[in-house]
């Protein structure tokens, strides 16, 4: 629980367009933890299986991929799938192995690495194309993902 609260505090700086989705998922995780700890009724939820239907998963992935620069709402994705936010997150993770936020972050970093291989693309332009509000937000996210700042990664990738 302490880790979740620390993560919530760190995301309150709001340095990327992904933070809204991230905060919503953290709030859901905190709520689930509290219910599990204090109500003892979530065992049945853990035993449920199944992910999103293929069409719903495809639609969700397309929306996550196409809405760069917008503060995409977890509620909007869940509503489009006709599920609660909790059930959407659970089913999405069951289908992809990642939460929507994790999937989106990984997808954007894969795109960033592909763009960084083009020496003509400026890092500032890459950050903007991928929906990051500032160069700093992009650099922090990229370093967290790869262990290197974008410029160093570009030089190492040759």
C-alpha cells in the first residue's frame, strides 16, 4: 500500500499526458487493495478468467495508439467496451499481460526508439509526435524505460 501511495504522490506532478490514465489506474489499485484487506470479499474476483473479446481488444488498442497528445480516459475505454473501469483493466491485463497504461507507455517507447534511429529527427519533434507535453517529460520516461537518455541511446544504437 505504501508503494501505491508513493506512486500516486509522484504522479501528482503531472509531467506527461499519460498521467491521467496512470492516476486512474493507481486509484483503482488502491481501492482494490483496501477492499481485499478490509472486506475479504475479492477472492471471487481473482478466480474469474478471460480477457477482452478480440474486437473490443482491437478497438481499445487502436484508440490507445491513435489518441496521442490527449489525456485518454480509462473510463472512456471501459465505457466503449461496456465494462466498469475495474473489469476493463482486469480483462485488458489478462489479454495483453499489461495494464492499459503499461501497454501505452511501452508502445510509445517502441515508437520513440524507431524514430531515434533516424538521425534527421529532432528529439523535441519525437516527444511532440508521441504526445509528450514537454521534452523533459519525454526524456524522463525514455530514461526510465531504457536506462539511457534519448541522445545517448541514439548514439549507442548507431
